[in-house]
C-alpha cells in the first residue's frame, strides 16, 4: 500500500507538488531562522569570551573576589610554570596570559614638557612570541585605524580617540604612569606604533595595548599574570567541557587556604553570564516555539485545503464501494508521506543554508565604522544537531493534522448526494 501511494504522489503532480513545496519552504524557514538566531546569540557569548572571560579563566582566589578593581597586588604567581602545566594537562585548550592595569598617559611636547594627560586602562597580551592567536582573537589587525602592530617591547597601540585628544601621531612617545604589583610608582615610555578603534567609546578614549613581556617588566610582575584564559580549540564554548576541566582543576586546590592559590572559573560563572545564557535559552525556545506554531498553522491549512479539494475523488471512491475507513487511513498515510518528503527536502536546504551561513556569514563591517575589536563584523548562523529534526515538527505533524480534520468529512458523505454529484 505504501508503495502504491508513493507512486500516486509522484505521478499526480497536481495533488502533491503544491503541498510538498509549501512544506519544504516552511521547514527551510524554521531551520534557517533557528540556526540564525542561535548564531547571533552565540556571537555575543563569543565576544565576551575572547575579550573578557575566556571559555575558562584562572585567577588567584583573592583576585577573583576583587577582579573589578584590577588588583594586580593579588595577581596569580608562578604563571609561567602553571601555563606550561595547563598546556600539557589540557591540550584541547589554548592557554594565554593577560595583564590588566590602570594608570595615567602623559604626552610630552617637543621640549619634554607635558602637553596633555589622560587616564588610561592597559591591556597586555602576547605580541612578540610569534604566536598570533591573541592578535587574531581580538581582531586587532582589522581594528587598526593607522600604523602597525607592535614589533618590539617599546611599542604600543592606543585608542584612536585618545590619540586625537592628546594630538598624538604614529612614532610619538608617551609616558605611562602606574603602580607595580608591590604598590610602588612606575614610569615607562612607549612609542605609538598604531591606533585602534575598539567600537566602544570609553575604550577608544583611554586604552593602551602593549606586549605582555614589557608589561611584566615595568609592573614588577615577572612570572605573574592577572589571569590565564583558556579557549577551547574547537572554537565554540561548551559548558559541559568547561565544567569538566574546571572541576578537575579546582579539585587540586579545594583544601588550600592560600589566598594566592589559583581558581578556575568557566564562562558561565563570570560577569552574570550564567543568567544571560539561561535567558538566551528561554528566549530562543520561545522564539522557535512561536515560529513552529505559526508554520504549523500555515501547513495545517495546506493539509486542510488539500483534503477539501479532493471531495469529489472521495465521493467516486465511496460510490465504487470503497470503505470510508480505508479511504481515511490512506489519506492519513499519504499525508505522512507528503510530510516526510517535504520535511526531508526542507531540512536538506535549511541545513545547507545554515552551514553556508556559519562558514561565510554576512559581513557588516561597513556598518561598524571601523570598530571591530569588540563587536563582531560577520553575522553567522550556528548549526546544531537539533536542526536535523526540528523541521519535522511543523512539516509532518501539521500536515497530518490538517488531513486528519479534513478527512472527517468523508464519514459525512451520503450515498444520495454522491449520485447527484456524479450525475453533474
């Protein structure tokens, strides 16, 4: 019977082509927009991870309790040996050190006198080791307004608004004044190698980015770091993987009373990201559910109309002696086959479009006014395995439901009415 109905669907294009096309389009839209929404939400998480939290982050226990104050006097000690051990024990993650600090930037004039000063926040990352993962991770090259990436310890990048306010040009010298890890005053000179646009006005007005080796020297932080960040080599934050290594690492220091002992936090444990991720999951679920309901109504009407248009066919089959129950069952079986065919086609197209969107995305850098360090320049979709079956919910269930309701009219057909219709 299934083979017979399947042949009928293929041969009778007037009966099957329109429902299959509508189901395919509906399933495609359901899958694509679900993947697109997941990609947009994932971009926000990714930006937070690469610039602030990492997929996991290691700090000293005392630093973690006061991290908003950037207390480098509570920085993580023995950072180099710890980083080396992490790379050996957890090779599936990329481990990098960073230092965050604050101070004042002074711009001297040609006579050595100060022509302007401004408060500044500093970020020290790896520029000179030959590993460009941090440069790529922070989109530094694409965020450059002028100049070049630092090529030695004496060079630094500064926010483009800070450069404009202090009337600084590439090659000018600035003096950074701050405090060391031990609380004493420290001064160091930097040559401006380039200016960058972060995409956030507060950072563009007062941020200096330097090489981490130079920062360790003038902050007296040899073999110390504000934080060690870990990034999953898969490129995507997985809370399960992050929790596994976090629990494994922290178990070693559970009984330690040393305030400088390291503690690892996953992304979800930082910056209220746990609440955000929970809200994202709820919002995504609501959006997808609403979209599925809307598409189900559309496809339900398709099944209903398809059944109503075949009343004359049902009448002829009843007049020839076919049982009403048999007609009803074949109608539902046909609806299942049409729903499966349309859902498979829509799923293939939707998943293909989602994967292409994930790889290539939509470039919006022209709308970002050059600020690409913090905000993503390419909007991407995100493929997940639930997309492989998500489209079958409206595509199959709604189609069967429509035919289920329209097919009830078969039991209301009267023999006298049938012969009158056939005479016409």
